[in-house]
C-alpha cells in the first residue's frame, strides 16, 4: 500500500527482553557447537526465566511504546499481537490479555500469526485499519515470543538460528509522529511452504516437539525442491518485496541509511540478505542483534527501537525494515524520519 494520501506515522516504540546468556557459556556447557558459533558469529541470546512468558514481554514493550507515544489506551483503534509459536493457552486471545494488562476498558485486539514476518504484517494491517476507519487516532502493534525447552532446543534446532526470548512494540498514528511510513509491500511464494512443515501432519501436536527444523528441511529438499531452486525463489521473493516497497516510496535502496533484517547468524544474514541486496553489514543492526538472537517477528521492531534509543535517526533518514516468515512471506517497509526522536541513549 502507498501511504502518501493518508499518512501513517510512528509515534512511539518499545522493547523488552530478559537477560542474555553468552554463546561461550553455552559452548562450555555443551549446549552449542563451536563450529556453528564460528560460522554464525553470535555473541549471546536472551533467555527468559522459567516463570516468564511471551505475553510478559509483550505487555512491557507495549506499555513502553504507548507511554513514549503520548497516547492512552482510549486512543487505540486496535491492538495487534504478532506471535510465532502461540500465546500459551489454546482458544484464548492474548491480544485482549495485553490490552487488559495495559488498563484498557474496551478496544479491539487480535493475534497475527505470519511467523517471523508477523510484526510488519501487523503494521500493514493496523495502518490500513487507521486509514479505513475514521475513528480513534492510534493503533498498537506488539510482537513477542518465548522458546521454551519443551518445544525447541534454542541452540540446536536443526537450523543455524539461535532462538531468543523477548518482545517489541510500535504505536502507529494517523495524526502525528517522529517518522512516517512511506510504503509497505508484501510478497508471498507458497511453493516454499513445505520447507517449514516437512513431513509433519496437521492436527498431531505430540509429533511436533521438540521442533526439528533440520528434519523438515531435509524432507523438503529431498521431496519438493532442490536447494538451488529454493534459493533462487527465496532471493526473488525478497527482492520483489524490497523493490516494490522502495519504488512506492520513491527511494532508491542506495539512499536508505538503515536496513533492518531479522537477527540471524552472520552466515545466514550474508546468504539471505546482504548478498541478494548487495549491501554491507554496517548498514544493518546486526552488530546489535548478534548479542540478542532471533526472537521471531520482534527482531525488526527491536532493531528500529535501538536506532531510536541510540540516537541514530535524523530528519531525512530512511530505514528499510524487512520481515521474512514461513509460508513464504516477505514484507518490506520504508520509513522516513521526520524529527530526531530522543528517548535517551541505550
């Protein structure tokens, strides 16, 4: 969607994470492989305490973003909660729980499950809702996940990714903000869907855990598609989303100062982002994210919140946020800084 006629602004950001556990300590404890660590170049990942859940980080990040935005819960048209795994309780709406924890007495809340592209898909939907409904002025997007050991071995899940716990949030407004959403585009390629499903059958949860992404990928490459065809289609999907978003924003990629991609290990970042886009790592927030790990959809909003807190955004700067989710879905958003936001240094 193009947002020129009906501008949507960024009014506030927030993030919440537990303490980090270093990669070196995980290697020493035998939980992580030194060879994988050398390839990924991660420093640490954030791990929740046993009594902490994804919604806890979602509430904290949402509360922070709302406070910084200057809006109240009564100003929210809706709240969207993006989550990769689940809220922890079947047949419940964690979005409504978050809204209640924020002190709201009413309001609309929903969950979005578009895997690691969920946060930006929620931004798209929330922005569209603000444009379509001449009601309350703001919307709150929250993304948070936790990866409990009963569901996944965060260090060895059959993928180079190291999974992290935490959440982030952003308040959108049709009235005001320190930045403006110029364009957002989503591209999908369902032919790659089986990469994250493998041979699993729907409706049999006990067979899923602990999650083994390597086994699923092995089945996909053995029965569905070659690795060369997969990467050709994956790169094409990423480029399509980015090229259409930047074209709609009338901003060339070379003029975009910050490119925010999920906090994956360096070997994946290089193959799946830097090389396809032809950009250098110093244009990304990877130096920051390598000490966090991959939370899921919360990564790119966390990276953007880091740019705000570390005072790296100035009027006229452009940021490109990229979300990539199972299915396969790519969402790219171009944001222009209008005023230098100042929350205080990290």
